């Protein structure tokens, strides 16, 4: 099993550009989520999904979109990148809910100029 | 509002020292307290605690939960340079999970 995979590992964008961060898991987990991690602020939840076709907003959803067409994939889209979105992004999955043990992907370091 | 507070925010020790990391929480319908270790990349799971007073142990790491006083501690004995990392705690309540800001531990040779 590969676990949770994310691509790309690094990305530099200009303000206003859009892009998609990819996330996939092969553990047949129902729950998937996206976090951003900024210095001194821990992990903050952006969006999450409790199963294919179902998504919801987390703590900091503005400027991001998600979709969940399959159990395995949960891409995160930045609609119009802003410098405030410079961060490290982690995708995570767990068996059924956020309260179950979460397994994290390796992260994407995004810089918006 | 639900919150998780970790202390200290950073800590520098020498190899062989024993350290204690603290995590206090206020979470509605509390279910569990989790500890993660984050080195250069993704957080990796260490412990899940659900019951007060029962120590969980893995090698030199141990953790305990106090549900009355709403906190948990993570102990690391005989620290090694490989223990240098950010240690995150997270509290779950209902279907929610809230992370603390983390404690950055640096172990010097």
C-alpha cells in the first residue's frame, strides 16, 4: 500500500494563477481532508469529505475548492492564488471520521509570489 | 470555542535529558487525545489516549491523559538527536479534530 500520496511536492505560483493539488489514498478510507500548516498555527482544516460525492468546509475554506468523485481521490483547487495562501498543505485520510486516527500525505510546499 | 494549547512552543535539550511536553484541551464531547511526531514531512501517529490515568508507552516515549483536568503529557526519556521534531497533539470531539500549534523539540548532541 502506498498510503496517502500527494503531488506536487513543491510549487511556486504567481498571484492570480490557479492550480490543483492532487491527493490519493489506497486504504479505502471514507474520510479525507485537507489541512494547511503555518508557523505557530498548527494544522488548520480547509475542506473535508466523508465519502464520494460529499464535501464540506472546514475552518479556513475561502479561496479553495474540492471535489470527491471517487473514494480514492480528493483534489484541492486554488482558484486565484494569493500570497496569503503560501503554506504547506497536507492531505489526510482516516477510516470513517475525523476523530479516527488520521494518516497524512507527505505534503506540498506552496509559495505564491 | 474548542481549542488545544501546547506548551512549551519550543524546547532545546541535550542528548540524555528527559523532556515533558504538555497539551491542554477544551473540546466539546471529547473522545480522544492524539499525539503525532512531525519531522521534515508529514505527521506520523504516536499515541491515541481515551481513558484517564492509563499510560501508553512505546520505547522511550510515554503519554498519559487526565480527563478531569483536561490535559495530556508526552514524556521522552534519554532523548536522542533523532527525537528532534515538532510534536503535535490533537483532541477529538464528536466528529471533529482540533490540533495544537505544536512543540518544536531540538535535541543537541
